[in-house]
C-alpha cells in the first residue's frame, strides 16, 4: 500500500523450503471482510472507507528507494462498491489527515473490528518448492505465519508484482494461440 498505484496482482514463488515448519502463507478475502463489516457496523465501514492513512516503505539507507502515499483502508467507488483493501501494519504510519485527527480512536476501534473479521476467515497454505501462488492484490490480503527454521534450514520465496493491464495483454496473446485456456482467477496455485 505504499505505492500510489498499488500493483494489482501478486505472485509468490516458493523457491526452496528446507528444514522448516510453519511459515505458511495466510490469505483472506478483503472484499468479503469489508462487506461483513458494512453489514455488521456501517459507521465503522464508512470511517475505514473515508479516512486516508499514510503508508511508507523505507527499507533503509542500503536500498535506493522509498515509497509513500495515502490510502483509506477500504477504497470504494461512487456506488459504494469495494475496489481495494489496504492493510499493512508495518507500512502504516501514525499519520492521518488533519480532518480526521479527532476520530483516530474511532478509527482504531473500526480497524480492529475489521481485522477480527479478516483473521476469522483466513486460509493457510504451505507452499512447496516450485509452487507459484497468484492473487488479486486489491482483494486478497496476505501474510506469513511464524516459521521455525532448523539448523541449516531456510524458506526462500520470491514475490513479483504485475498489473492487470500486463496480465490481460499477455492473456490475450495466450488466448490467440489457445482459445480454450481459462486464465483469470482471483486466486490460484500453479504447480
């Protein structure tokens, strides 16, 4: 969420997994959780969709980049449809828009209620070497469980971000060669 234009697809490639337990991917449907919050507590949903937060990724001086921008937790269109969910406690800063400073306590109450819904509907997935997990980065929230790594063990995962424009362009090229290919999923595992 620290990008102004958040990449729309995430690809997790498990390169290797040796002498490790845990460290599983954790996924949850952010759109479904947002809709549950809207039904259960409309004022909380409204606050999370109106109050922009400041996200920043500054990995330190050894890296030559830092990204930062403002997003609400839940982005909706003019009709109220959920378009994107941004949750990342490591990148979320304590800064809020001046218009909302007096509502920060209410925001935390709404946010923790939302997180409880998210955590109540998690899917755990232990990726094996060679597997690629592809997800809709606007909709599906992700995380990692704590891993226990044995002596000489490791979990090596590469993450790649792609935009829908690039994916659809490539899919059209594939479809032209193989029209029966079904290539759009919100979430899939590729072996």
